[in-house]
């Protein structure tokens, strides 16, 4: 099966699927939420090139994206 782009923005910046983290459990939310959000992001990219896929969807939170700058070239 071939990957499909969801929109032109998706096609411009991502090839293939956009990674999605697993849900944080209640304890991870209550204690060190920011740190645990970072941990699930790192876990999600264990076998993914973070420079080829410059963003992640954090379940029940939103989007995190990265690159050389905030401006689009």
C-alpha cells in the first residue's frame, strides 16, 4: 500500500506517516508532565530519523515540530 498525503502542507514537509506518541498515563500527567511528554516523543523516534520527519503528534496534547528556524524557506 502506498502512503497518501493528507494535505499539501503534509506533502511539503513529511514523507509517509506522521508519528504519534502513545497516551500518557494518569501518573505521567500529574508528575513531571513536561518531562514525560519529552520522553514519549523520544520513545516514538527510537527508529525514526527525526530530521527526515520534523514533527510529532502528542496524543491528547498537540503538535511538536522542529527545524533550523521557525520560518518556512
